[in-house]
C-alpha cells in the first residue's frame, strides 16, 4: 500500500519535483550543465559490452567504492558506471575514477525518469551502496531481472526501528536484492530482520581503501614551512569544535613553544567563519584557501581533498563530529597513514570500528575539552608514545584491509555470468 502510494505521488508530483530541482540549482546543489541527467537523460553514450552500474549517495559512499571500482575496471571489456546525487561527489569523482569509468548523476526517483535511465544504460549488474534506497528505481531494476547486490549495507538501530513500523514497504524494497553485503554483522542481522533474502557481512570496504592521496610537492613545501614546530590536527570539525581546539591550543602553547594547531573543517566553506571566530579569541590564524601558509598559531585548512596531506604531516589527529555533534568522522583515514588518533565519545557512526581501534591501541577516547587538552599535551610531550600509538593504528588499519578480496569473491559468480552472456551474444 505504501509502495503504491509512493509511486503515485512520484508520478503526480512532477511539477513540484521540477520546482524543487530548480531551487536546488539556484543554491548550487545541482549542476546546470548536467541537469538532464537528473531526469534520466544520459550525458554520454553507452559503450558496447558488459556494464556494471554502482550507485553511491554522496562523497563518503563513493570513496568507499573506489577500490571495488578499480578491481572491476581492470576486468577486460567491462565498463564501470558510477552514479551519485551531489555536485561535490561528482567533482571529487572526476579526479578519482579509474580509467574508462563513467560518472552520471542518479535520476530523481520518478518512474519515467528511472525507465529512461535504464533503457539507455542497460546495466548487466547493479551494485547499490549503503542505504540510499529509491523504491521506484529498485522496483524497475527488479522487473528487468537485472542482478542487484547491496554493498556496504548499513541500517542503524534508529533506521531499523523506523523501518519496522513499515514492514511491508521495506520488505518490498529489499525483495529485489539478490544479495546484501553488510558493513558489520549487526547490519546484516538488521537487514535480515527487515526481509533481506541473503544478508552477510564480509567486511567493510571503507577499510579497504588506499591511503588518501596528496600532492608530494605541497607536502615537501609544508614540511619546510613548519620545520620543527610541534604540530597536531583537528580534522573534519563541526561548529563548536574549532573553538574547543583553539582553547586547547591556548592552554598548551606555553608548554610547547611554537605549537601549530591545524584545523580542517568538515565543510571547507566555513573557513572564513572559523577565521573570524578564532581571531576574536585573540589567536593568530591563517587561511589555506587564501593562499596563506602556516605562519600563525592556528592554520585553517579549508580546502577540498587535502586531508591526505595533513594526515601525513600531523603525528596526532583529533577526529571531529565527536564532541559537539553526534556521529563522528571516519577515524580509519588517519590510522591508514600512521597517525595517533583521538576522538570524543559521540562516535555512533562507527559502532564496530571504535572498539576495535581502542582494543588495538590505535586510538583513544577523550571525554571533552579538558580531556582533549590533556591527551594532546601528553602525546606532544612523549614522542615515543605518540609514534607507538601511530604504529599501532597503521598495523590495525592494514590488517583490516582484506574486505575487498572477500567482496570481490562474492561478486565473481555474477561477473562470470554477465561476461559469458555477452561473449555468447
């Protein structure tokens, strides 16, 4: 009943959807040069031969699929198509996709637009990431009998409780998935409870990604500019956490002369706002997006795609969205580059990763501002302990990187069938 109602609303609501897309475009959230893709109008031709379509909602999901796309693109004759829904993810993927892979914006979930998309691309296998479920698109894929696999499947306890109030709807959505590969055993259990036919946990692809890249020339230049100054990084911060980091800096600078605190906000467009806030606290700050170097007390790294640079520079990293906001940002990324990792108590987005890192000695939980100040001070003052913690983080991250092989092994039967089918044709 809910599924039929959703479908009817998506058909009848066409004019409202057009208004919604136009408003998003005015706010810079849609790409005017590729607006047709959101209506299922392809921007490029479909290459001949087998095609695997991967869908990821935005930046985080698409980054987690990059190692899988690299493996798929290496198979002779196979085309990889990636769809995402945000301008930011499209820009990022333009530089990160493997050679020959294609990016398109996912069409809005109206039946006519989803059919138009599928008629053009004719995917032989669909890999759907996490929990960005679009009922009309998934139903259309199922009706065409295209194999559909959920990868990186994730259902939080809160989402699970919400879906349980509409069991028929979510069961209908999940019915079209041939296989559901979950991030964690708990996610697999929740997917099974909601009606998934074959839910398994083979590991988390976010732990199979290579280290974040960086510009080696920029890295050398920054190292020269920083010299021997003591350094720590507050990464992917959210409102309120920059001020916490600044107060920690102010409390520690007397004990560590020349201390440099780098603040990398989760949303780089907040750089100017943060600069104003921290200058009002009496701190000397510089802004990377303005072309400034790390000459002051606090360096605001408000640029896109440069976390790999700063994770290599900083021996000690605090992960944001864990003190003033709930959820946490991905602590695997600094661990993969051998940084000692700190985070606050609000890391609910990583219920399995956090205890694993703590058990391996790869990270430490701090309770609040005083705890952050104490932990940063302790590790800056004991370089050996900081290096040991970073080495434990790197060893743990490398040991967790085998998920990709297991996921690929589960996909091999699907890939073999589609490749054989095209060879016969």
